[in-house]
């Protein structure tokens, strides 16, 4: 089927030239066309001039269903009186029924039920029109909530938002940096850091200089120990203990 196809377009095309994959006869009076368009199934009886829509020509229900085209005296939860089914439609392989109030008829808005008797569409004024069909499709496939946009961190201390804008990454306190680095990085940094108030993810920060503007001899010694430990693969504390023991032996 083409997007604009209806029973009349199909009848005309079949009468002009049968499709290669079709091996039946041309469309003629008393045939029934069953069209499945975007999951919506409709049936048409072929008249000499025009077509007559047939309600319930294909029935999907079984003996275990609550509603069929033969249903009468049906009680709908939340609604008064008795209802009867007088039309049906098949959408995405499921059958739905247009129900009319037995006492008030067209004076009361129709409703649509599924085969189990669940209310699918309330207040259907024009049968299975496009609005009602869309409500049925939404019932079968509820719209999914949109995912929350995620911001991404980019190099340079900036954050790129979902809209493409960039913003500066908020500065963190030392203890916040410490908690962000993870246990392994924290322990590694503690082993080698000369300045314990700088647990910030950067191993072995330069220690603060003394009052005269020069780093202390002890700070230089610890930094040198850290460099040797990093090359040898041994923790700085273990290297310091080994050197201390060596000095005592001497």
C-alpha cells in the first residue's frame, strides 16, 4: 500500500494492471478488501459503485475474551447503565470495540474498550477517527519520558552542557579533591606527597618554600626519595626506612 491508498485507489490499480506477485482475479462486486495501514486493519465490502465498511469482519478474540461484537448488557467500571458493542477495529494485532449505551444511544458519548473490557478511550464522538486511533496507539505504546540531558567535562577545567554551551568547572576544596581521587590514588598520593594539605590528585606537589624563599633541605630530601621510589616501584616511606637503617649501620 502507498501512503495515500484507500479501497478506491487499490481497486483502480488492480483493474488497470495486477501486481506480479498477485495471482487472484481482479477486484469485483462481493469481494472484501481487508487493508492494514500502519497497523490499523479495516474491511470493505465491494459494491458496484463504492464500498461498504464492515465492522468485525476479522475477529481476533477467543472464547476467553470479555468483549466481542456480540457483547450486550455489558457493565463498564465507573459508568452507569448497560453497553453494547457495535463496531470494532484492529490496531497492531489487537481488537478494540466501540461501545454504545443501550438506553440513551447516541445521546451519550461512545467509549472504546479492549477485548478484556478495559476502558481505552472515553468520549469518542466520531467513531474510530484519527484522534481515537492515536489514543489507542498511545495505549498500546505509552510514550517514554525524555532522558535528562547529561553534562560532559571537557579538558581545560570546563563543562559542556547538552545544549553545547560551556561553563567553568566549580573549584573544589582540598578535602573534596581528596574524595574525588579514589582510594588507590589517595593512598599513592599520601605515600609520596610532601605537602599533606595538598591531597588533590597530583602526586608530589612542590612543597611550600621557607621564609627565605628557598625549599628546606628536608623537603628536598623527601622529594628526592619520592623520585627514587617512583623509579624503583617502591613506596617512598619504605625507601626512607631503608635509608635510615643504612645510616644507622654506618
